[in-house]
């Protein structure tokens, strides 16, 4: 590694860069990456310490929690609307089994089916 690369890695990141990194970690968590994978990614991609990577990971988890700390009825409503879109798209693409699956999930969420 050249000296200018070391200097660039040691340079303190600004708020916008830190926010971009945290949101990248949110995406990694949302795509089911493990904590160890994310810590390694942060180190290799941005040259940060494990402690800094842990900070990014914690902030990302807080963002995800905040995104899901909504009222149950609001959460249910948005998920039912999303399932409506999935049903419509599935029917348009002639993927009827996907439409049936989404309909079944809607019924379970609204407790229309027994055993839900």
C-alpha cells in the first residue's frame, strides 16, 4: 500500500461519508449478511478498525429498528398494500402460484384463515 493510500485511509470521514457507510451497512443487514461479514467488509472497503465497524453496525441496527417501530395497524396496512401489488404483478406475469401465496399470506395476516 502506498503512503498516500495510508493517509487517505487515516483521514477522518465527514458526516456525509459516515452516513453513506451506515446506510451501506443497513443494506448489507437487510440482505442477510452476517455481522462478521459486515465487519470484514467495512475493514476491507473503508480501512476502518473493528471498533469503528461495530459503530457503523450499531447505527445501522438502530435505523432498522426505527423503521419498524410503527403501530401494528400501520405496519399491517403497508404490508397488505404491498401484497396487493405482488398479487397484481403475479397475475399479469401469469405466475398464479405466487398470487395464491400472496393471497394466503394476506388471509393469514388478517386472520381470515384458521391456524394463522
